[in-house]
C-alpha cells in the first residue's frame, strides 16, 4: 500500500490533526500485517506533533520491530528522519510502565545534590 | 479606578531586563486595571519587550481593564521600529508596517499552522538576510514551531501567544521571542506530579528542576494511554546545541539557558505566570550543520 504524503496533507508535516489523518489510514493495514510505504517527496517541514500522532501512537498495539518491518519511508529528508527517530524513541518510553513515584524521587534526589 | 501609569524603561534582553518585565506584570496583574504606558525613559526596546508588552496589554484587556499607549512619549527611532513591526498598528497607532530589519509583531489566538509557519519561514528566516539552504531554513522553522505548539498545548493560555523578532545586522543574529501568559511549565509539571504521585512531593519541586525535567527526552505530562508527546522541547534543545545558538526560557520561578556551553537551570526570585522562549540564532551557515546537510554555494 503506497501513499503520497503531499497529496494527502500538503508540504508540511507539522500538526497533530494531519498526523491523526495518516494514522487512521495506515493503522488498520499495519495491524493486518500489510506493508505500508509513505512517500515524502516535496514535503519540507516537520515537527513532532505530526509524528507523535501519525506514528508514535502506532506503538500502542504494534511493536517497534514490527513497525520497522512494515512501515517504509521514501524520500524523507534527514530533518524528518531525525524527528521520526526521536518521536519513536520517546513513544517507546511513553508506553512503557512508568513509576511516577520513582521518577519524582529521582528528580528530588538530583535537586538535593545540586543544592549542596 | 485611577489610571496606573507604568514607566517603561530601556529594556534589553538580559535576565535583569526580563526581571523588569516581570515586575511590570506583577504591578498590573489584577482585574479591571486601567493602565497607561509612558515611554519617556525608554531609549531601547528589544523584541522580547515588544512581545511581552503586547501580550500584557491583551491580558489587561481580557481582564476588563484598559490600556493606553502614550505614543507621544516614544523616541522616533523606537516608534519607527514599532511601526515597522506592526505593533503600533495593532494597538491603535495609525501606521502600516513596512519592510525593514523588524520582524513583524504577531499575536496568535489559535495554533494556526500555515500562518505561523509562513511567518517563521518567510518573515523571520526567509527575508533573504540569512544565507542558508532551504532545508536548514525549514528545519529551523519546524523547531520553532515546537515553541508555539508547546505554548498552545500545555500552557492553557486564554489570550493566545505573542511573538516578535528582529534581525541585528551588526552582529548578524536573528532573535525570536515567544510569550504566553498561561500556567507556566513548572506549574504544569507540579500539577502532573501532584495528580500522579503526591502533593507533598510535587510541592518540593523547584522551578529549575521542573524545567530541567521538561527538557529531558521522554518527559511528558501526558499519561500513557493516549497519543505520546514530549519530544518537542528535547528536539528544540538538541537543535539549538547543534547550531550553537542560544535559547533562554523564563517560566514561573524557573530559568534555563541552553547555548554552546551546555544547559544551565536556575531559580529566580521573581515568579511570573507564563512562559517566555527567547531564542538567538547566528546567521552564519558555518554554524549550522544538519546530518547530511551540504553547505550551499552562492
């Protein structure tokens, strides 16, 4: 399954609403195990909200390994790749079990050290 | 109620200048304030002051107050700048903006993607004074978007976001200041830990610590069942470091500076309800290298 991003949302991959649109197009096929190819030709501007919604939330029910196997990007420039990589790295942490008490304890411990 | 006359002094963009702005905010941070801004003692106004005063004016008006600008007290050079940037027109002075080295003053009520991205791409970076590749220009604009997005997504601002920039030809730098009068990042972080851990622990968090946490990769005040978030500030930080620029953030009682010397977080004595992102980028292609970026030829 192939999609041209510019034809779907234009030359900017910026906002979450556009990300959600892409997510809704690719989520079902990816869950069915279909290979999805997204062509970013003539898309020049990128920001994290788009990537969080389009791809980050896929990790809710698709593993990172499965996503790497099924989701292919064509003509995504380095800026876009960088945002994508950061967002995916972030999303993995986001969906992992989090112990907020430990997080805040660690932050406070660090704060105490820095005040010494 | 008697009109409160606020004397606006010369305002640059050092931490003590921001302190002046926050003191002005605290003087008129009420409801139904009637304020007159007097510029008799003002010899210089940086874009951070312009964005801040614009936002403050809207905040006062939103709280059923009135604001009068005493335009006659402005020195010609400053008035010219305020006319160029469109600020004067936005607040009732009869003028129209024109091209100079001012970057337009901007007020966004909503997160208008094309409006903001066009402003960043065409009016801030793309006026022809910054000789960089299109790909780098687009990367900068995308990173600046993260600031606007953060403000609208997390601050809860009721009056929108205010920005202003300037190009300083004598040291070849671009400045952009983005201001909101929302909740502030430390307050948001404390609320998050209050809800998810305990009030006692959250109240111990200092402003600097909250900012430091917010700028870490993977930190987000969203809980893990919806769409992920939290990559934006980390991306912005990495970009500023990569390009040897400077980013300062003032939010509540916290302050951080990210520049070629690293990142430092501290606490300030004056707290302000809102957030200012103040970013400086050097207009030197040699300072900028993206992965895979080839220096352009002219």
